[in-house]
């Protein structure tokens, strides 16, 4: 029996009714981490965070001075949960007297709907007390356990309201509840409950960061279901495609993917219509150049608005001057954007850090791909000058020595030593494990630049600008030839991960070569060898492709970038294998990753350890992996597109050619039907079974079919 469901329906983080070690709720750049019972301690990685600042560091609810005993957590949406607990049994009784319910809703602050329900037939009197505090610590201080006891805050209490402030930072938070007795940092209620009766209170947490208070998302007395976050999420789900498949894993992982991506969206207060995707929850609810661009690319079959919002937001932050501290350069696309106090602790001491080699060509790549999926000319013309500035950066600053390749070298000691996607300090290494000297030209970055040139050529061709199209097509051809000469290692049968300061090939076998397949920079006569290497036992675990082969000196299956398995990396590798026609190898990767997802509750994590599938019956989690994480959440969408071999068409002087498919879907997922794929103004339905495939919904065309 098949599984048919909208991709976007389902629970938020965790499964309904499951008791977890903690509760994480996310809405935009606001998130709350608490214990299962709702408690928050200043000495743990917990709190309510708004714009990267902890505005609530203590939350302790007691009934007659005793903590309620947690029962369960039920999730409604990514930003809402219902926390259930019971009061401790009274002396001489085995059963609890009261049920405690906290309906928690997060967004630019927080609202708690507190209910105490008398479970007995006898009257009950009790004192409900809520202790709160705020240290206004930066989220990195909390994450790294660097919060100190020397923080000085002040508080005042009046008319059921507590205000806590930190004068040195000009920040504060107000905790208010009608009918409460407020004193110092505690709200108190004296409650009399009849038999089977209940008592309720609504508690509002309103932060003030800088001169103005942050308006609450959910005002007491109003329905949470009518709030802006609820409306946005409903719109996201209603516009999501639906999938029907006999494989429950594929259906579940797609459903989870869209739920998580909906939760990871953030909106610029200055442009509320503009959505971008944050890198990951909870600590990376911010715009990251590389992460947001690659995620937006993968999400295109589902939604184009994320790509538009991401490009517009990054264009507004594009570099304008040379600043060594933040590594800003004219035309460069940022690596990371932070708010509030976190921005003062960011690399370079500013709100924006630019230390990445790949975000700038990825910006141009995404604009070209978005145009293929359907982009209005006004937005295209708005973004095109930024793409040209990005291409100027490649020539003027990315390729600083003029050898034709984009390199990186940090300009300040506090900057990132490695500035590709493997940006840990030891993420780029030679076969023997030794580290190369910068500047370093990464293989996948050259692939991104190659694809950026082709994207700009296609955009020019669509506009009838043949001279510009010819210019960038020629640049792409020169780069491809130079890359295949300088990076190919014939004695090994793979591409170097990069070139070091002395132009020596950094010869380790890595998954980066799969990105080169994805962009098309690999010569056809070398693609088969690359495919073989990626699926060889030293690279493929059975769950996915490792970042580094087991035969390399730096290999460690529990490292961040030197032997672990990353879902987004595997999605790109699978797409690259499909591009060159290696469908069997691509589907082995996809099958392995989807099998792994079932061991993670159908939510692919940021990464997991690189142990072989024959050694352990389930993939081993990586200790500090983000979950949900944006490009991991988006990976199943790219898996689906790869299996369908869905292409939106190619741009030309007459416009865009119709979309095409050439499915290579394994039997385990058949029959497969996907409804609601949007390409331009068309809404497509794709059906694949053992007898063939059909594509319906192309404007002015009869359904296409094939075998």
C-alpha cells in the first residue's frame, strides 16, 4: 500500500508524545531551548534567544514550592509545544492531584499559556510561583559555556509585571501576567481550585534590544493560529508538492524535509516579504552565504521564493570596500551574518564576515539556475549587476595571482584558515595528512566558478547579448581545460582537492571531486574514474560517501570533515553522478542515505560518523551535529530531482525550453507520483512506474511519456 502525503505536513522537532532530553522551539531568529518540563537554567545551554541574545536565562515553575514532574511534550508546529507535567503526590496518596500544562509559543519573544487542572473531586488550594531571570548573554557564550557570574542586571516589579535590564548593553525583558503578584524576579499566584476545576494564566515575555521593544508575535488573548508565523507556515505547506510512493522512507523523509525547511526560514524585519533560510537550529539561525545559497538551490523544485530572498539579502550585503578584519572585498558575497551582541564577537568584530571562497561564484550559479526555473525580468535585472560585481571579484580578488584559479588566504589571524565548505582548520590535507600552506585553490571552487561563467553566459544569451555570452562561455572553456590539466592526478585516478601556495596538488582523495561532477567541470574521459573512486570501499560506507577516504593519513570517522558523512555532500555527489550518466552509482548513494534517514527519525542530520555499514547496524551520530540543519534538510529534495532527472529547461533568445525528465528511479520507490512541481508558470505532475513515466502540466503541450 502506498504512502500519500503532503511533504509539508507533520510534527515539529521530535515526535508527538515523545519525552526528550530537552525542548527546542524555533521561529525565525528566535529560539528557545529548555528542559523537558520547560525549565531553563543559566548554567546550561538553555534559554530564550532573540536576535542572538539570551533574554531569558532562568525559568523555574513550582507548585507549593515543588517542581512538577514532567510527563511528555507534544509538538504542534516548529514554534509551539505543549509541555505536560504533574504535581508530586501529596503525603499518604499514590496519585498526583493536579496536571500542569504549559503551552509555549516562540517568536520575537515568547508566550506561555499556563494551566493547572485539579484531577481530583476535592477542592485544592495551592501557590503557583514562576522564577525568571535574564543575563543577556551572547549565544556563543552560552553555546561554549562561557557565561560568567559577574553579570550585573537590575529588576523592578509592579502590577503583575517584572522588568529585568542590563544597563551596559541597553537591553531588557519584561515578563508580565495579568493577576499575578510580582516581586523581585518572581510571579506568584494563590490558586483555589474546585473539584475537577482548572486555573489558567497567560505569561508574556517581551524583549527590548536597543531603543525599542520587540513587538510580540502572540499577544495574550489572541489565537496563535491566526498569528503571522502560523499563516506563513500554512502557506508554505499549502504550496508544497505531494508525493505518493510505495516506499514509506522516501515519503517520510520528504515530509520531514519540508517541515524542517519551513521552520528554518527567517524573515528580514525591513523586508517582511523576503524569506531566507537559516543554516541550522538552534545555534545557526542566521544567514550564511554558502549554506543558504546551496540550500536554496536544492529547494527550487519546491519553492523559488527562498532563492529570491537569499539572493536579494546577500546582494544587499555584498562587499563594497577592502577591510582586512572582516575580509570584505568589493563584490564579495558574505560568509555569515549575525545580530546583536553576537555581531561584536563575530570574526572581525562586525555584523558581517566575508571569509569564504565559494559563496561568490555560488551567488551567480544560483541566479542562473533560478532563471531556468522561472524568474521575472524585474528581479533578474535587479540582481544582474550584483552578479557582475561577483564575477569582477573572481577576477580582481579571488584570483589574486592571476593564474586562472580562485584561491583563498585569510587576511587576519582570527579569520577562517580554510574557506571552502570544509572550513575546519584541518579540513584540507595531503595524502599523508600534512596540511598545505595558503593560498589554496580548492577543486570544487573552480567548479563553482566554471558553472558561474556558464550561468552568466546563459543569462546574456537570453537577453540577446551575444557578446557577453561568448565572453563568459570562452572563460568557462579556458577554466575547464586548465583545471583538468592542473588538478587531475593520473597516477591516482582522481582530482586533487586543491593546489597549495606552491601550486602543488593537494592529493588526498575526498568527496570534493563529486562537486566537480555536479558543476560539469570534469572531462568526460575522467568521469568514470571519479565515479569508481566515489563508490569504492574506502569512500562509500554503505550509508553514504565519506568526506575523506579511509586510506588517507588524516582519516578519522569521528572527525568533522576528515572521514564523516554529510547528507548535503552526498546529494551533490549523487546529482553529479546522474549528470554524467552514472545512474546506478547515484542510486546507490541515494538508497544508502535514505536508509540512514530512517535511523534518524527520517530527519537527516548535518553529518554522521563515517563507520562502515558492515561494522555497525545503524549509522553512528556525530556528537555535535545540528538537527535540523538547512542543507541536510534540503538534501532529499535534490535526491528526488536526481532520480527524476528533472531539468527546468535551458535559456535561449526565445525564452526557456520546456522542462524535461528522464527518470532513473529504483524499483523500491515505484510507483512514484509527484504533484505540484512548479517550473515557471507550469505546475507539473510526474508519474513513474515499472512500465514507464509520464509528465503532465506543460503549457500548451500534451502529456509526455517514455520508458
